[in-house]
């Protein structure tokens, strides 16, 4: 079987199986490409499109690789496991990250902000950055790579998640300036940061219960927050000023809980960010604005 036939066959199979997409891809074709290309170690830029001059048609897949791909595809369908957990790799801000069930599959729209070096939010490149609720470390590590002089702390309450983050720090060659710290929100942290960026849990337990099966393979600790999802984001907002430097900035994702937050605290002077590649519920607020705000 050639590579194109394999992708077509898998895409049809995924389509039939009525999978849920939302962990890196949003359709059966891309999911099949994700699987086949990752197993074969092919760069995603080589993706064949229907109607193209399909050079990959001539590339044969070995019997062993085909068996491996088919076995993973069956697990994807039967167990409804996100593909990232099966191939142990997720892409974020154009970078590969090791992932498994100890961490959420990276998908935050903050990736787009990182690639634009947080334009136009920061007055200058930050010296100290905190990625709070770091999971795989994707946000902090990608931020470290766009700010080559920054010292970056990756904080999470979960020792399991931090083991994955540490593996990614090493994979990206950043052990000299990125460290993984166990901390219940800010409790284990010292000093101030020029930038605090966080994609914390912000989904209510009821909503999580109603999510498609794929989400139930992710750590509950990474998703659920009390008070209709707002408990952890509000704790971060209240405590951030003490951990921000004079001109420091907080970037916080609250996803679709943004409506509730905006309704409850209409006077909180946050700047909601727009993303070209989709996603919502991320805002920025400076230390100064947070301190002066009455909310
Ligand atoms: C939504 S996941 C985000 C992971 C990563 N930032 C990303 O964007 O893929 C939230 C993370 O917050 C961590 N977490 C939950 N409660 C926490 C707390 N009280 N203090 C620190 N981290 C916490 C979870 O372990 C999980 O790794």
C-alpha cells in the first residue's frame, strides 16, 4: 500500500467511526495524516492534498509500519484515545512536545500569541516568565524559545505532569534557563515575573461529565475547576499582583468561561484577545490595572 492510499483508507475509517476531533486536528483526513506521518517520521509540510500532484503516491509503506499504524488506528477508534496519546507527540506553536495521559493535549490559542512574541502586550522582552498550570510545559517552553534571554518557571501541582514538562525541557535543550516547579498555584513560588501566562483548569465538573469520550482520557485535574469553572482563574487573578513585576503582564485563558467572568465582573479592565487561527477566552491585564481595579 502506498502512503496516500493508507491515509485515504484511514480517513474513511475514522469518518465512519464518528470520532470526536479537538485534540490537535478537526477532521478525519488530518487525523489520518497525523497518525501516518508521525509513525513514519515525515514532516507535515509534505502533506498530500486531493487533486495535487501526489508524489507521495509512489512511497510504499512497509508491512511492519502498516501493522503499527493499523493497530494505533484501532485503539483510536475502540478506546477513543486522543491521537496525541497514541503517538506520544503533540504539536504546539510549531514545536513537537512529548505527551501522554499525565498531561492535557496542548491546544491553547495562546500558541498564536507566543509566535507573535506577545505583540502588542509587552513593552520589552521579559526577563522572568512564569507558565502557571504548565501541564506538558508547552506554553512556557515555546515562550522561552521566542525570548532567548528569559528565565522561565513551569509550575504545576501535579508531579506527574511535571515529569512530562521536565522531559520536554530536556528535549528542547532548555535545562539552563527553564525549570519545572511543583506548586499549588503561587504557593511554592518566589519573586516576581515580567510575564505570567496560564492556561489553568476552567471547566465545571458538570460540563466535563458531558464532554465527548476523548476528553475523559485527559487528567481531571487539568480540566475541572469549582465555581462553574471560575475558582482557579479567580484565585490566579487575585494573587497575581504579588508575583508580577512593576510593568508585569498577566495572560490568562478561561476558554468559554469568559462569558460568565465578564458577566460577574463587568468592571474588571481586561483586554480580550482575538486569534486568527480560532479560539477564544484569553485575556491580558497588567499588574497596574489589576491593582487599581475595583471588582
Ligand atoms: C488546562 S491544563 C493546561 C496544561 C498546559 N498549560 C496546556 O496549555 O496544555 C491545566 C494544568 O493545571 C494543573 N493544575 C490544576 N490545579 C492546579 C493548581 N492548584 N496549581 C497548579 N497547577 C494546577 C493541572 O495539573 C494541569 O496540568
